C-alpha cells in the first residue's frame, strides 16, 4: 500500500476535522413516528360521522327534499379530504445548498458509481436517475457520457444526442462521446453527420466497423452507377498471413511486426512499423470508397500489385508467426452477380504445386469466381497444366475452366491455344469430354471459332482445326 | 477467461497480536485508522484505535469500559463527527465521541441481554433520511434507535405474546433510497430471516434457511433493495435477488456451499456492489462475484412476476488463521483494503488486488 495514499488520507482527515460544523439539524428529517399520524386520521373520520339523517317519523314532515338534494350535490363537489401519507418520490435533484465542494464532489462520485452499478445489472431507468442526481450536484463529462450510453440502451435517441453534445462541450476530443453520437445519428437517419464523427478516430476498431456499415448503406442506393467498391475483408483460415493495404510498400520493415500485427490486424491503416504516414494512406482508401469511380485497367493493375505484394511478403516473412491477413477484394458492379462480394484466397496466385493449384481452383470454382481462375491460368505455364490438375479433373472443373477461357482469355489467343493444347493431355480428359453437356460444347465451339479468326505466327488454322477435333 | 495471474489476490499486509479477545474491527471513515473492540481478560471492555503508518500499526488510543463490547458501527454519524455506536454484553447501546471517550454522547439500556449485532444508516453522507441505529439481541427483539430520541426506540420488533423467543444474531439496514423508506433485515438462530419495512411498520417478508443465520447484509444500503446475502452455519450462504417479490414464492435466491464450516461474516465491497467476501470458521476468506442473469424477472404460470437469481463465482480464497474470523470491514476510502479480526486474538490488514479489473 503506497505511502502516497497514507499521506493523502491523512490530509483529507485533517480537512474534514477542521471543517466548520454546519448545523444541518434542519435538513435532517424528523424522528420517525408513524403512530401520531394514524391517530389524526381516526379523529377526522369520527367528525364526519356525526352528521346524520333525521330519524324520528315526525321529523320526516320537516324533511325538505330539495335542500337535502342540494346538500348532497355540494358534498359531491367537495369530496372529503383523504389523509394519506405522501408517497415519497425519488429525489431527482439533491439539495446541494448546504453542502460544501468537497462533499459535493464525493456525493456526485457516489451517485455516478451507483449509476454504473445499475447499468451493469441492467436497470437502465435507475441508472438514469442516479446519473441525473450526480449531474445536479456536479456536472461532469463522465456522468454525461454514461447517461448518454444509458439513453442509447433505452433507445431514447434525442436525449442521448443532447448528452453527447454536453460531453463534447466539456471535452471536444472525447472518443466515447463521438462514437455514441455517431450511433445516435445512424439511428436517427442522419447518415451524413455520423461519418464525420467517425473519421476523427481512424484507429478505433468500432469506428471502422460502423463506418464500413455506413458507407455500405450509402452505396446501396447508388448501386446502378458503374463504380468500384472496395471491401476490406479478413481471411482467418490462411496459414501465411500478413497485413495488406492497397498501397503497401514492399520495402517496409517486417521485424517487429509480429506482435503488433496480431493486435492491429483488424485495422484498416498499416501496422505501426511502417514508415509511411498513416493518414495519407487512410484518406486515399477513404477517397476510393467515397468516389466510387474507377476503370477496369486500374482495377486490373491494382489486383496485380496486390498479388505481387502478397507474393513478395510471403517470400520474405517467416512462416512460423501466427498472423492474420487482410486481402482487399474489389467488386465490380457491372460484372453482375458472379463476381460480386468475392472473397479472394490470399494464397499466392503462382502455385508451386498441384495441391496449391487445386486449392485455388476449387475455391474459385465454389464461388463462381472466373476472375481468379483467369488469373490463375494466366500465371501458370501451360506445360505444367496437366501436372497441376493431376487427377482432379472432373466435369464441373472442366466446365469452369472452359468458361474462364472463353470469357477472359480471349485477349490472349496464344495463351489460350497453349492451354487448350496441354489441357487435352490431362489425365481423365477423354472421360470428362464424353460427359460434357451442350452448354459446354457450345462454349468450346465459341473458343475455337475465335481462335480460327485470329491470325498468329505460332499456330495456324490447321493447328486450330486439329485441336478442335480433339475436343468436339 | 482470466488466467491465474489475472485473478484478484488477497495479500496479508500487516498482522498484529493483541492481548484481548477482539470481536469487531471497523475502519474510521476518511482516515487510515481503524477501531478494535473486544473483551479484556479481566472482564472489561476495550476500544483501541490503530493507525497505519509506514506499513506498521501504531496504537493511537486505548479506551477501557466497564462491560465487554460486542459490536460497533459508524453508520449513523456524520463525516465530521464520526461517533462510534457500540453494543455491549450488558445490552446497552452507547454512542462515543472517540476524542472525548469518557462520557457517551448517547446511552440507553437497549436490551435485557447481550447486543449481538448493530447497524447504522443515514450517516457518512450515504443515503437520505434520519440517522438511525438498529440493534439485535439475544432477547429476541430488534430495536431501531434515533440518537435524538432518548430512552425509547423508534421501532421495536419483538415476538408476539406466547411465541418463543429466538436469539437474533444479526441485523442490517437496507432500502434507504429516500427520506422515508427503510428496511431492517434480521437473522435468527433458528434460520429465520425477516425483513421489516419501517415506512409501513410491517413485516415485509420472512423465510427460513434451515440453519442459524450468522450474518445478513444488503449489497448497498442507499438504493432500492437489490441483493441480500445471508450466511449460515454449516458452510452455506444464500444470495437473494430483492428486486422482484412474488406473492407466494417470495424472492429468488441462489445458494453456495463454501468454507466447510460456519460462515461468520459477509461484507460487500463499498466500491462494487457485486463483489463480496465471506469469512469462515476455519480462518479462511473467500472472495465472490455475483453475475446477473440475462433477465432479472420472468412471468410464472399465472403471469405474475417472479425474480430470477443469477450466479456466484469464486474469485479467490485464502486462509489467514486457524481460528474463526469474526469480523471483516472494507475501507470506504481505498478499494481493496480491509481489516479483519479473528478469535486468535489478532487483527490483520489485508489488501485485495486487481478488483478494478474484475
């Protein structure tokens, strides 16, 4: 136990002892005595009972109906006063006139603690009452902040908003107040104000999540515009992870990344080890999100740089450290639903063995991701294709490859030809060919038609024709 | 998910052997001093004030009184006055000014037999309402006193004519969230727990937990009744959720077996109402945390509200002595600092760490 505390408490004690005794006998409630009150009520009731109607038979001659009716009407208008003990109300405001500053602070703190405890046990109404009491004694940013959070739980958005404003007046940089205000804005439908609050805190994980949701909400109504969305997603099941940004510089140091990267892997910004100034990258990212414009070439080059950087990092990192990766997937609206919301595998697109190739291909096939498949096919040498596919060729895969070739590799006829040439030497090719359906056959015919039209030096029409015979 | 290093640790900071049987130890609010009360060998009562200085206990004052003192509280005085209210073996209630201890500020012959337990409310800036002291005695009565009213108690809860008198072993104040409302909870040696409502002057609830009730305490005195912990003989304690009272079932409760012996005391941490410490007859201390259920109340078959009890987790336990620990008090000024006294004639100052991370 620290000496500091001992000296502090002794100073406090002296202060308390020396403080002048405020005669607060008036403010203390009276001695509890409930019996006296009950006697009063009894006597009142007795007085009432003395007034009675005339009894004797002859008195009825003197009985005046009109007068009695009038009396009854009067009685109704002035009902007898019921003496009840006033139900004590919870005091929302405390009488602070008699207290000094030190006591006020202590009481306000105590009320705030009570509020916190009520909040933790789920009694939100009670918590609001306690915080209000604390604020009536000593207005503090913490109490306003906590009350704002309680209002949010109770879904009282306007009250929460005013409390957040109060905090920010006292402390303009209060992170919690900014976050809470943006939550309130979101619920109130003010979608413009809340990102501004969140942008002030680029490193806060909750802020990032909420910002992502909001920009998604913003972009949905504008989906018809041709644009490019940037989704930053995380891939947990990869065994060779690293942190990625789209402008990642490959010469950044990697030595002290390991521990920090585990914690910071959820951030959009780069790990603290980077040399680049974080805000610029972040604003660049944000600009891309907000602008929603792009061109396909830029998209392609970006994908390439992403994949190159991934590979560079993969080679240089030691594989033993557990880390997560944040690959950036790009979504093109005009491509339709095949390519949208795709989770690209982050294993490098230059597989070195059949297993890796198979993994990538299967993943791509499962998602219907022709782009990845196209990248994959572009990156591998054609002679290796049969080796990579090995015994895994089946109808579905084959159909998928055909589609890819047809759609994406039209611009590279040379590559297309080479792939086709080697594909037909793959194991199980003949069997799969037998089982092709009509759609696939038409695709194949398309491919060969294209090839025929193309004129190159490496292969001639005859070559194409002979190849096509093998397929169709 | 906390590892063993993250759990709160109970550390014995200072230990002092005394030459008398000490029954109760209480912190003096707003200071680094505490009071020990007990029974000297020659049959007289003693009050000692110790101060913590540089990791050692210094005796500041020793006061001897005619009768042995069983219990005491600071609960009903203001922060400036800090008068100690004590109950002694003779059944008297005295309020002392520790600066001038020769003559009590208030004195009354409260009971015919020993005052087993005492509690105060309305002072120290905690809660609204008049300062009041409640005493429970072996003569079976529970009396509420106001230091401004001499001779007669403000309220007296005694067994009716012809009913057997049961020893009242423990009393506690609660539900004092405004000027008028107060509740007194009393535990008896036959396992009865009764709650008296002082606003309506009526019995609000009673139950029986099958074993003598050693100690009852509300988690906070100055709020709407939230939780009540009652400890008993044979190593069992019950936590009642006091927010929802069902007409027939009463309050929901959860019960734990611990200590394997009588649980002598339960004390809630003043800074966090969900953490409490129980002391056992084998000289051990258990630190517990209460977790609230997802829904604190639900509807029963007839659509009447009934409470749902949560769960209690053991955070830490430690054995500091071989004899029962008869009293424990948390410091209201420093979280985790507590003083306990046991029947091996010693008093210990303990520090419980990491309570802010629980």
